């Protein structure tokens, strides 16, 4: 099992879950999807996340998908499995299945019922007790969960719970939260990995504030991988220039309600998944939305061709 810990960095791509046109799991397409992500240089793969349609899968489907992904990854990179659940029994069951299949760790988001700081800390203490030695990422995504976790509370959790090795940072706006966490670490707080979400919408700024990489999805994962690499090399201008070249598609993917449909449509257009099908209650793109996305894909291809020609001439 590969290491998933406080030092984790790079892009842990949040995978889509492929379905066929009938809405059934496309297990035949899992290998192609995993191979695509690995070919783009991702440092890890996260499955059964919110954008992986995890709540729409049955318990048996979740286990089958985890087993298929882990088998194809074959230890090439860490696999992190989203196990968020209203109850700890189902969380523990899926965690045991995931770790047994070869996953490196899990990801947990707080339930919407948490209201106070003490409730939040107590919840993750109980999470750690439930998971035992399994390392986990805390998903801080208040726009989706409705749970606001202040930086000092995140610090308390990180300092008190050694198996909480990563923050999946998806607060928005949340750049100051990253700064506060890193400043606290500089004063003696325990270090945890910070990987950012929100489709990478603020990736250059988040890396500059102390993020270690991204744990999110985007139909062009190679962009996020290269932005992280360039930033790590100290070439922040080049990282921002590359990010800017993809910004129209990043922006379109971040629309509430159709973001996943956009991502799946582009992945289908790139030949990565056989169908762009989303399970209900999610909806497909409308005709006009499809035309807009196709235009963005075409413009992106021309933009990349221009960048290649400029590099060849320089």
C-alpha cells in the first residue's frame, strides 16, 4: 500500500464514476479511465467523492467500483476513497472494504447536522476512533455541507488526531484559512497536507498560500499536474500562464448543477469514458449548453496548438 500521509502532494484527481447509457456501472470502462488519469501524471486518485456521484451508488456498487479501480491502479499511486456517511457503521464497513481492496486512505466530510465547534471536533474524534489506524482526509467544503470549520478548529483536529493527515480545502473564499494553518504550523503546530478543491478554480493562489497540490476533478487533469510542477520548481509565472490558458473551461465546469455534466461531456469527447451519462437526479447538458462546451473544447485545442508553436519558435 502506498503512503498517504502529511507529506502527500501533487494532484489527487477526483475521479468521475463511469456509467453506461442505461445508467449501470461501466466496469469495462474503469481501466481506460484509470489509465488516462495515470498517463497525465496524477499523484493519486480519489474515488466516491461528491463529484463521483457516491450517494447515487448502492453499497455493493461502491465496493465493486473501489475494487475495480484499486485493481487497475495496481499500486502505481495512492487511492483515496470517500466514505462519508450519516452513520459510522456504514463508514466503517466501506473503509474496511476499501483498505482490503488496496486503498491507501479515506476521505470524510462532516455531516450537515454539526452546528458548534465542539460538535465538529467531537465528530472527528469519533471518526478517528471508528477508522482506527486508517489515515483520512478531512473534506472542508462548507458550500456543500453547510458546516463552517474555522482555522483554529482545523488546527485542533490536526493536533489532536494523528490519523487526520490531510485537509481537502474547499472553502470559498478560503485563501486566508490556508495562510492561518501554515502560520500555526510554523509556530509548532503539527503539519498536515493541504490539497485544494473547487475544480482548481483558485489553484495558483492556493499554491502560493501553502497548498501542497489539488484534490479535485477537471476534464484536463494534465493542466493541474503541470501547474503544480511548475509552482514547485519556482516558476510561478509559467504556472499561472498555463492555468490561464484553461480558465474558460475551468470556469464553465464550476457552474452549480451542470458542472459534473460538463466534466463528463468533455471526458467523453476526449474518448476517456464511453458515455457522459449522469445518474438522476443529476441532469445532462441542454442542447445550447452542449454547443457552448463544444465551442470551448475547440477553442482550447486551438489555444494549445498556438502555445506549442510559440514554444517551438522560442
